[in-house]
């Protein structure tokens, strides 16, 4: 009899799944699918930007986003986690904030140079205006890095196991809740001098209830898992948004560091024998 009940339950669950699937519909702009970097930007205007994103009344200069694709974090991001480049997300945040004007130094640069090469061969129409002297310099470079990412920082069920059957079930449910965490870092460098102007760490944490679907059978998991699962990428985007907000607050109150005697002229921390070494080349530090 028990097997008959199990069979009827499985059939009902499968039927419910088919009904839900038949009633499914595509939702453009679904809030469940959005990340912390949402909305759009056009010039100095933005639409539906994250309300927590810091903004500037005027831009501070032009900026290029430069990723270290040889870094270990980038390999984990694109390989193990199967996520894409962080540059598009950061460019959206930067433009929406109006703190910098974004210039592209990524793969689109190949297309820009390709058009110029066509112009030089004479293949482009007259008036295409791809002559020299039109590209805008990048005043600053922003470099992102992921300093920490944990896809499962622990469940909540350890303290509930062993008390009773009910508590054991609750413990199993709680243990299926994964905590996703990420910590990111952004650095801002002046391209003319090479001086690092600002740096900002950011972090994000999210509770993932997606694994709970497995406790109630494959039918419920198939119906609700896609809705409940939280992608690691959303946590990373939220952490970068936090990093960028911190960087904007830093540069809005920016004050240049000063070194007595000027930057790059030897510094004020003396090293034994430095004067003699400079004197041997005909230059003596004063």
C-alpha cells in the first residue's frame, strides 16, 4: 500500500509540474533575474539604475577598465565559475554614476583599429571621418580583482540535528541553505604618472535557498529550482558595486598625496650609501 501512495504522489507531482510548465511565460525585465548593476546608461543620463549607486554631479575625467586576464581570480571566474568578463558590468556602473567617461580599451579596440586600417587602404567611402587625432585618451585606468569568493560559506542546520524527527527535518532544510560571499577590489591609476590614486574593497553576502528543492523530490526541484537558485555572479556583481561606491566616495573627497621634494625624486626614506652612489655618477642628492 505504501508503494501505491508513493506512486500516486509522484504522479501528482509530475502532473503539477506539467501544469506549471504549460502556464509559464517569458518575463522581460524580471526582477528575480537582475543583478545589483541594473538599468541602462546613455551619455550622462541613466535609467533604472541601482538607487544605492553613488553618483557625481560632473565627471572627473576619462577612464578605461583593464582586467588582468592572467590573474588566478580571472581564470577561476571564467573557467571554474563559467562567468564572463567583469568589464561590461563595471562600465555600466561607471557611466550610470557620471563620475567618469568610459573609453574602450578592450576587444572593441581591434574593431576601431580595423576601421582605421580600411581607411588607410582607401576602401572606406569619402567623408567617413576616420582620420588621425580623433581617439580620446584615457586619463585613468581602473583594475578589478576578486580577492575572495565562497560559493558555500555554510548552512544553518548543524544545531538542529539530533533533537527530534521534526527538528531533524528542519535541520535538513536549513542545511540546504547555502551562503554565498564575495569580496572584490578596485584600484584607480593615473595613466600619465602611474600613481595609484584610489583603491576600494567591497563585499556582498547572499542566502541561497535553491538546494531546498532537492528535499521535496525532483518534480518540485524542477518547478522551483530555477526561481530559487541565486547565481554566484549576482553576489560578485553586488560586491563590485560596493567596491565602486567606496571608490567614488574616496575620489569625491580626493586630496593628492604630497612628497617633500616631489614625486619620484628619491623619497625621504634614506638608504645608507645612496649619496655616495649618486655622487659616483656625477649627481649628488641635496
